[in-house]
C-alpha cells in the first residue's frame, strides 16, 4: 500500500480555517506525541517553501535558539 503522508495532511487540512490549523498545531505540541511529527513536518515544509530568503534565515535563527 502506497500512502502519501504529504498528500494526506494537505488534503486533511485544505479546507480548514486559521483557528482549526492553529488548534491542531498547539494540541500536537502540547501532547508531544510522536505520531504528530510527520504532520508538523509537512506544515514546516509548506512554511519553508513559501518563505523568502530573509524569512528562512529567521526560521533558522529560531531553530538554533530552540536547540540551545
């Protein structure tokens, strides 16, 4: 069986409003469940792909701060 996690996540959220997406992210972070990591990765991929070079540099700075 060939399942596209990216496709599933995108299809699952494509008609969601801002609050639904925010709630999903916040609950995933709060629960700290490993199962939510692929979905968060898809969200991050979308952010990265739609960010300017300056925004990407800021994202990297935020990640580095979080790792310290």
